[in-house]
């Protein structure tokens, strides 16, 4: 297997230019490309385990959405939202020099994928929505709002890991090594030696605005416009993607296949062998 590689691509926003970092696995000449996009406060390295499992079949590309991971932060915080993220992904796909991609999106990454897949002449030809759909519940938004943008700082990586475990029990059971992996790539050491999260606290500004009124966010027109084969993964205990929404997704739009992941809430991390197998089998189906 070829080693993991790290790159970046220059993107544009109304406030200027910014760099979006991405991690790449597999043969860079492979025309089969899989784009994997993470959740709100996460990063590209969440997909390391999945990427390793699929690198023989795909060129796997995992971006750090702007404002996260190794990517730049936006000067204008109100731009943190799906329209900017979709524009950045179109730039990334152009850099990859391919006409079509398969897409896996966890939570926010799924919303980006859903918005892009809904477009005429979309490059997405097979879509996996990981615990997200066209209804984002107010309950889940309120839960996420309790920690996003708070900018906590820690004396050690161990303290940071305890925080990640505390705010992410819905990820389900993980080994100590997996929890460490889920921590070490989303934090960095600041100039004063403290450990801090590797995302712009400013992402919370538009997120808080989206919660105005305390209502569910409904995006059915986007979902109904999707035409490519679609798989929906749902954590069986998810408060973001409800069972009734997933059932509707099987009947509307692309009429998705739905796979429920037991003993997990929001969201399956795709680090466990059985979760990887579900995704792999779907993506490689003829």
C-alpha cells in the first residue's frame, strides 16, 4: 500500500483566498476516487481506518473542511456554512482531475455531500450519508451547541482525551487506542504549551444562528433532487437522524438503502471493522 500523503488546494471565498488541506490514500493515478468528509468539529484523520481498508480499490481523499484541521481559518466567520463548503469541494474535485467521485459524509460532511449531489451535473455518482439526512433535529443541535466554539484548553493530551470522551459518548464503544486517535488529530500544542482544539471557534457563529427559533432544520428539496445510489447509515440511538426520517429517506428521492448501526448514537465513527464492512460492501457493489 502506498503511504498516506498530505496536500492542500487554494480555494476562494468572498473574503479572499484560503488553503484547504487534504489527506490522500491509495494510487494517485486511480480514476476511482472516494471523497470522505468529516463532521462539524472533526477532521480528515477520522477516516484513517476506513481509508486504509479502501485504499486498494480507491484513491481516497479526505479534506479538512475550512476552519478545521490543517486548513486555513476564514476571515469572515459568517461564511462558515454549506455553500462555502460545497464551493471548496468543487475546487478540490477539479484539482483531483476526475469527472466523478463516490462520497462519504459524516454529519456535516453528509450535508455537504447532499447539497452537492442535488446539483445538476453533480460529480457524485454514489453517496453514503453517515447519520445525517434532510431533517436535523433541534434536540441534536442543542446538544452540539453545548460544546462547539467553547475553545477549551488543556494541560495535557490526556486531559484533552477525557474531554473528547465526555462530549462524544454517542460514538459508542472504542478501544483506548481509538479514543487516542480520535483526540490527537483534532488538537494541537499552542505557543504557551497548552493543548487546544484545531478548529476555529468562529464556526460556532453561523451554527448558533441556524438554531434560531429552536426548530428542526428541514432540507427535503435537496434530498429529493438526488439521483445517485445512496446509502444511509443510522446510529440506532441517534438523536440527529431519527428512525422515521431514515424510513422516509428509503421512500423518497434516491430511495436510499438504510443500514442501522447498533449501540451507537450520533455518529458511527467508521473505525470498527463491522462498520467499515457495511460501507465497503455498498461502495464496491456493481
